C-alpha cells in the first residue's frame, strides 16, 4: 500500500497502469520502485543556515503549502492552521497566527498581506507586519493552490474550475472567470501569477489563460497540451505548476502534454516540446529546467526549446519542481534529499538531506538563500558553498 507521504503522481501512475491493462512481470514490477541513489563527487555544498519545524503538511490531500518571501520575512503555514513569519536571514520567529481551520492553499504574499485558504473554501488575509487578520472571504469551491497577490487584488483558483479576483483591501469579489473541467483531473490546481497587471493561470484542461487583474477580462487563451488516447486517464493534461513569467515570455508545462514558451503579450507560441510534469519550470543560464512526472530532469534551450540534456538517475523518486539557485539546479525527493545538478551537463554536483520525509513542495531561491519545506514541516534555509 502506498504510504500517506507519497505524492499523487505515484497514485496516478499506478492507476494508469491498471486501467491500461499492463500485466507486468516480476522484473517490470521492480521498475516501480524508486531508483537507489549512488555515490557522487560533490563539488558544491548546500549548507544549512537555519531551520525551524512548523508542523505537518497534509500530503495525503496533496497540500502544496509553498512559503512566501517578502520584506525580509519568510511566511510559512502548516496543515493544522498555523501561519508563521520568520526573519529571512536568521530564522527567528516574528509572529504566529492560528486561523482555526486546516490550511489547504498558500502562502500568497504581497501588498502588505499574507494569504492562505482552508479546505472549506475560506480565504484569509493576514497583516504581514503582525499576523493579525485583515479579512476573510468564503468561496464556493476548495482552494488547494497559492493565491496570487498584487495589482490591488488577490486571485485564487478553486478546484471547481473558477478563477476569482478579490479586492485586496476588503476580500470582496471583483470578478470571476469560469472554466469547464475535464471528466478527470489531478488533485492539485495551478497557482495563478500576477505580473504587470495581468493574471496568468494554468488550467486543468491543459490551457493557459491571461486575464486583466483589474476586471478579469480575458486577454488571450492558449492550449499547452492536447488530450491524447481513448481512456480518461490517458487524457489528463492538467497544468498544476504556476506559470513562469520572464521578460516578454511565459513558460508553462502540463502533465502528459508539453512544455511551452509563449509571448506574454498575445499568447503566441515560440516553441513547444513534449513533456509531463506536475510542477512549475524554472529558468537560468539560458535554459528552462523541468522535473518530469517520472523523476527525470530536463534542460531546454530557452530560445528554441531544443533539449540540452536529460538526467534519468532519479526516476520514480517523486521530485519537487526545480529551482535555479546560484549556478546549480536543485530538486528535492521523496526521502528528504536535495540534489544539486550542473545546469550545463545535468551531472550531480552536490547532495544534502534535510529530513526523512518527502520534499515535494516547490523550492524557493531568494538571493543567497534556498528555502525548502518537507512534509514533516521542516523549513530549512541553505546557502551554496564551494
């Protein structure tokens, strides 16, 4: 039986194998196990600067409680309802607030707010300075992604296919964008992103949409992935990772679909390559990095999408999304390891273990520090050393 700490992509993979009628031999069954780690030559070190345990993250319900970083603070939440603010440099606690409900989505930060959501669809905005509640709004659908905060609004995506723009001062709904959901989707939903007054959001139907942050009017919609196959599981093409906006481009990737680079102005496609991931991509050193749903790691040329390298030495280790930190690419895995890869070759250059529970929540690179949060609630700040 799969343990409660396992991520949903493993469950989906097993279900797909069953539905598609794969009668595996004993040798094939062995291939469902995570690849064992081998010794590497370490040329860099990820050194712990500080750590705090904030309490468990509910992996059974696939809570992806990504911390937020703003104004010299790291804001993090656990599944029991606690929200913490820590000094970014020292890890010293600044404040703690209990919202008195299990947290399912967050933490969104911006314009003086830290925003989380609970499993009942309530969105709660806290004051960044002291953690006091500024407002709370009840929505019709559950929120399991990180709210986007900026341009005078808080934008949330619900599991029932809605994008909602809430007034950042009062929490009142300003606008709503509806999406028809496929028959079957993954558990997670993508976190929207606000950039220069535009909301970019990945949808469960494999499309990326750009909306005006002020009124929710659609600017463009572009398909990232096209469902394939006859079985519903084969046709799952969710975008579960937040879009990445860099300059005039937007990058996005889907499950069982593609990774794409689009024009942020009109959604015009620059390039697209076959890929499958549950996570966001990251960009650095002229490349786009992606953690595959199978545990592979890939690098694509940022200009034309040509594959630069692939690393298949972490297969089935349920990787987090990648972070470009310093001059290395870092991914977390199901055993609490962080793996550092050379961005030019994909070879391992460093490895450290921060916990024995999975690190599947997106890593955060911020200046000279990398932040990682395990399912056990171990929040760690690390520095790169050579």
